[in-house]
C-alpha cells in the first residue's frame, strides 16, 4: 500500500549505481503517495520472498530507502505471531524435570531491530514502549495469571531462548546512510528462520518522535523439494508414512542384494 | 555441505550425518545389533528434536532390518509363524507406544521419558551383558563350569492359548511371544530403537528358542514394528523426516558392510564385552544429563503442541 508503488523495485533493478535514478524514483514515489506520513519515508526490500530450499543456510535481504531530509531510521522486522510454551525445570528426585508451563498466545516467532544510531540516543523510553520498538518493549503476556516477578521470569526466559536460537536479535545500529537521505541495511535471517508472513516496518524518527512509518511484507517459505516433503507430511500424512516405509524397504532390499556376495 | 531438514526445520551438515550413519552402521554390523540405541541419542545431541529423532530412526530401521533379514532368510533362519505371532503383539505395542508418546509430548515430559527409558533399559541390559561376557571370558580360560538344565519350566510356560511352532520345535502359549512383541513395539515407538537387544535375550531365555533362529526371527518382526511405528508417527505426530532418514540410511548401509567384515574376526565374548561397554557408556552419559544442572532451566516450544 501507499508508497510501495513500484518505485522500490525500480531501485533494486538499478542497484546502487544509479543514484540519480534512485533520487528520481524517490521523488516519484513521494508525488504518488497519498498520505502525509508516507511522503517523508520510502523503503523497499531487495526481495519479498525468502525461499527455504534444500541447501538453505540463512540469507540476507537488503532494505533500501530514502527520507525527505535528515533524521534517524529504525527498521523493525517481526515474524508471524504464534503461541509459545515456556517450561521450567525443577529437581524431582534429583532429576531435572519440567514442572511448570506458561503459555504465551502471541509471541513473534522472529524479531529484529536495526537503527542508524543506538535506540536510546534517538528516542525516549516512553516512545519505545508506545511504538513497541526493541525486544524489551515487546508485549508478551502469559495466559496464566502469575505474580509480577514470575511473569517477568517467564517472559525473560522466552526472550533468552529466542536470542539463543538467533531469532531475536539485539538492537544494534546497522542502518547506514549514504548522504542525508538514502539509507540501507542488511537484514539477516538464519537457517532456522520460522516460516510465514513477516512485517518489515521502517520508521523515520526526528527530535525523538516517529514522524513517518511504512510497512512492507516479506514472505518466508519453504520452496522445492523440502517444501513438497513438508506439505505432504502435514497434509497427506498417511501417504507420506506409506511412502517413507516403502522407500526404506526398497533401500534395504537393494543394499542387502547389492552386498550379497560380500 | 549443508542440507535443510524439512521436518526437523533445521540445517545440518550432510557429511556429519552421513558419517554418524556410517559409524553407527559399522558398529551395528560388527556386533549384529540395530544401532538405534546409539543413533537416537546422537541425533538429539546434534540438535534434532527428540520427537523427530525417534520417528525418523524408526523409518531408518525399516531399511536396516530388511537388508539384515535377507541374509537370514536365505539360510532359512526365520521362524515365520513365531515371527507373525510376535509382530501382532508388536503392532499393538507400537500403537500403544505412539499414543503414550503423543500424550507425553503434550505434557512436556517426552524428553525425560526418552532419557529415563534409555538409562533404564541400556543400563540394565548393558550391565548384564558386561557381567555375562566377562564371566564367559574367564570361564573359557578355566573350563570347569557345569552345564545347566536344558529346559527350565517356569510359570510363564503355564499360560493358556498354547501353540505349536514346528520350526523352533516349541509348544508354548502364544501370549508369550506376543507379549515380548508388545514390549518391543513400545520400545520402537518411544525410544526409536528396534529393540533387538531386549528381544534376543527374551527369546532365548523366556521362549527357549533355538539360538540360530533368534536373530533372523527378531529382525523379521522388527521390520513390521518399525514400519508400523513410522506410519503411526508420521500420521499422528508428524515426526518422520524423510530427508534425515535417507542420509542415515546411506551412511548406515555402507558402514554396516565394513562392520560385518571386521566383526567376523573378533571372538564372540570380546565383541559382546565391547558392545556392553558402549551400551553402558551411553546409559551413563544420559543419566549424567538427567541429573546435571541444565544450561537453562527454562525451555521454549513454539506453535501448538
């Protein structure tokens, strides 16, 4: 919607080489945009699809954009929201066993923030909280009623586990400006990136206030052989099971026959 | 070379998995065991979710037992009638095991259940094997041991539904082999192992089956229990990763061929003692993990369980 009119794709085609073209496209996008907000910031991705193929080991997507003047930019990438279970182990007869489970109904499966300067230098804490920028500001409310301390412990545990898996990345200043108006950043997605529809939000911040924002969708999807295997396992599980068994029988038979004389 | 596993939803080094398959295949060829008891913990160790490790291992064991049974079949070392009675119990046990597996998974206790059953079964069987083979090695040096009674009659042999098994020259209750099958089936579903290490001694000591028929017949019924486990795990828990199974299978088949050749040169008791040592070591490692403080007492599961 709004400024994602094709200006962005045009830039991608030309790459960084045609800075004049970039500026032109930016102007074009600004003129075409309908709201006042969108005029001040335009951004797009080098690709709107991350394809998880058999050889997938993680990937980078380049985010490009332009602003109408000096300001700071924050990019917030949010993966699809999913239910999450956090379990706590306790010693039972000397063994560590899961004894407590807390459900979070809406936890982003992926979350990362990139900014042009450290976040605390460009906006106030209250604004971060209002706009939910940065991992500490995420709304993660458990379904169970817990006292404040326990709630914080389970929430921290969820974030800690996500960070360890590399799918919640700490806030760092990685948006770089080329001149005053053009900016770019590399968004990294690891091999274990969850699939689904992502939201990439670009925010323009001036004098501690968000003056413009734009959201761009990004799809992370399994493609090719791995997608076919996954789809079959999910949607035709019986057929999948039968094929898995038949394949194994055939393989075992072939191996047994091939090495018969050995 | 990295390969993305579609069901485990992770990227692994294909050469590492092939190597693991080869190593376990080598040991299983050398000692004549399935090797599932080594492979499942190894898979969990490299980060494969335990549920996927167990489901996939069942699939891989189908291939391993098919290629294993062929050699026994050609020599006529399979008691089909007894095997069929066992596998009826085995399929029931598998269904029961897959159901228990699903319940434990929802309760969040599947990891500890897998570890505990490993520690219990591997510890017990490995310990017994160790004692027995050590004793056999000592006895061989001083051959004075008396020969025991050929057939001991215990209460188990008084059960109803007696059946005649001509091939094994047995007249026993059908409940006995079926019962052994049930236990084997549960092990396949929960631990991702063929259960040969438990079935073989049970068939020798409880059924008094001729030793020559034991390996072939147990492999024969393991084909069906692992196939049933693969089907049921795929249908209910969605935990069979075909890509992972393929990698394990290729490594395993090649490894087993080399293992078999080396194995034929090692004396029986020494091979058993080595196997027992590995089994006990795996049990101790898993026991240690159960009692040692975890890295993080909190764990996270995404999605609906």
